[in-house]
């Protein structure tokens, strides 16, 4: 049996399956390292996310069938047998809290050890959390030794009292059990999990960006997730219940068209900033005209208010975690709702940060090409599954070149 739920086939002795449980689609990815120097995509599968809402299976029967379709399609595409996979967790059930852990090193002063650090983190993890919740991620942000704070790594520092300030993310045990029940009913086993937005960050953000300060905003179908990194560590995360599907609904209503027609228009001619349109449109035509002439200005007049609202809700949700002066690398925007022209410009206007839109995970140059769609989360899950518990950051040069992944794979994949 190969690792992470796949039967070894052909020359591959290390294989991984990752499933992104998105709000509109389930995306399954089959991958393997290529001669230790690259990441091969062996196959993919996509199915509509039926019976799935807000990160949970609300209709187990239809959700199970949809999940099985996505995985079986990937099986066929990769020509392998899949027994299980790692998956992503998202939804409004996720909570975040700051916690402080204190550990007395001894009556005298001595160098801080790994055991001391683990004990301090364990104390932080003992904080009271909501009923039916479990700690899904613990991120030590800074330490203090004998009252001296701002320490990133206290190992070997002499002292008698160690404290850690940690950022915890908790999630519902009930939701996680529901997901794993659906996976089991589909005929597979859950081989591990990762919080969605952290997986996306792993695939899209560089180590330098995480160190210098950056916010990743992932505009999905029915929700928008965000995560802030400062000094290489998570400094905040959250979500708002609006996304690209709401933009499509606004467009369908405004143009008096079906959802599929509106989605096609959004993908082909989507514009979210009226100042970029060459025509000025009186929005009264949306209410007065029987036949509406679709134009860039009209599309922008419909989409801009919704996306602006999404960015403002994200800004509000970030609260005290949002310190623009500490986010030197600005904002990176991804997700299906970010594919319209003008997205980065509108984000800059609302958040007051330099922004760029980014979709493609770094380093995927061998094997099959990824199909159209949002694959950063699935690729991030694949990166994580063969790495350590700590996030594995992409190097800046790899992101710029979009070339080989030697620097990534050497730290992610461990040869037997």
C-alpha cells in the first residue's frame, strides 16, 4: 500500500490524493514526485458540490455520490486505484482565538529546550474552547523569556520562565465527523486534513511574503476566506459568507438572464471597476428597459458593488489583526470570484494595500496540466501531505519563474 491512500502503480512509489471540498465543486488531485525534482500531476476529477454547504454535508446521500464521482474521475484519469485521500476543512464553524501559555523552566536559569517549548505550547492549547470544538491549528507567534518579549525562536536562550503567545484555530468536531462519514460512505478513508485557506497559502505565497507581511484573500463560490501572515507566522484568519456565486446571481438578476448565462458572461467579460469601462451606463436601464444592452460598463455597474462589499466585509472581519503598516507585501487575491478584470484595483481602493491576483500554484511543470478552475487548495493539500506539520513555504524565485520545484520538493517529499 502506498502512502496517503493509493495503491502504488507503475514506477511511482510515493503517491498522494488530495480533495478540495469547495463550496461549488469537489476537486480531486492525484500527484507524485518526479525523480525527486518535480511534482507530477497524474490525474484530476471534478464534480458539482451537491449536498454540501458552508463546509459541511447537509445532504449526505447526494453529497456522497458527488464526492465519489470526483474521486472516481480522478482514478480513471490517473489510471490508479484510490482507497483514501486528504481533504480540506472550511466553513463558518471555524473559530480563532489568541492564547498564552506559560512554563517554568526551573528554579534556576538554563537554556530553553525543545521540550520546554512544547510544554509552553501545550499550556496554550489548554485554553477553554467552545463545546464540540477541537483545536485544528496552533501557531506560536512569539515567545517571551523572563518577561522579555518579541522572541521568534527561544531555543537555547537562557532563562527561568518561558511564555508563548499563540494563535489557535478551532473547528466543530461534528462537522469533521460529518465529512469523514461522507468519505467513508463514498467508499474511501480520510487520510488527513488541512484548513482550506492554509493549504491555498502553502501553494500560492512565498516565504518572503509570509515573513514581510501579506494577506491572502480567497474568493470562493459561497464564501470568502482570508489569512494574514506576519514574520512568517499566522496573525489572523476568518471568512465572510459571500463569494463569486453571489456576484453571478447579481449579474443574472440585473441582466434578466439565467445563472449559466450570467456565469459565462462573468467569466468571459467580467469587469468589477466602472472606472475601467469605456462606456458610461445609467443604471436606471436595469429597472426601466425591457431589453438590456450588455456592455462592459453595465457589467461593472452590477458587479462592482458586490465585490466592494465583499472586500469591506473582509476588512471588518479582520478587525485588529489588519495592520496595513505591517503588511509590506500587500494582498494576494485568488479564487473563482477573483477572475474579473479590475479585482486587484478594487481591492487596493478598499483595503489601501498593493494587491495582485494569483491563481497558479508554483512549480507544476511536469505531468498532466491542471484543467481550468481553482486548484491552489488541492495542490496545497498535496504539498502539505508529504511535508512536516509546519507550513512549507515556496521560495520567491520559484514563484517568479513558475519553473522547476527542486527547492519545494526537496523539503516536501521524503524518499524512503
